[in-house]
C-alpha cells in the first residue's frame, strides 16, 4: 500500500516537493553545514538542488478531511 501511495505522490506532487526543497536549499544553505563531508571545500557560497528521489513515505495519518505523512528523500 505504501508503494502505491508513494507512486501517487511522485506522479502528482513531485514538482511541488522539489521546488520547496530547492527554495529551502537555495535560500538557507548558510544555515546548514554543507562543507561537513567535504575534504576540499572550506566555505560554501551557494547551493542548489538538481534532482531528488522519493525513497519512502512514512507515518501516514488520515482523518476525515486531511492526510499527513513524512517523506524520505535523497539527492
């Protein structure tokens, strides 16, 4: 069931999810330690997101009017 729901979310909302994450990374990159795993990079001056992959849909909750869930994504 989760895979069917994940496929539906990817089909209908991938672009919205990507744009939200892209805006977060672009606007707030300085709040994240993006150089933490880099051996060569000392200072990050800009960041962007090229692509995401929806890995899993977690913690699906539904009531009469709303559905909420968490999404695990990878770049």
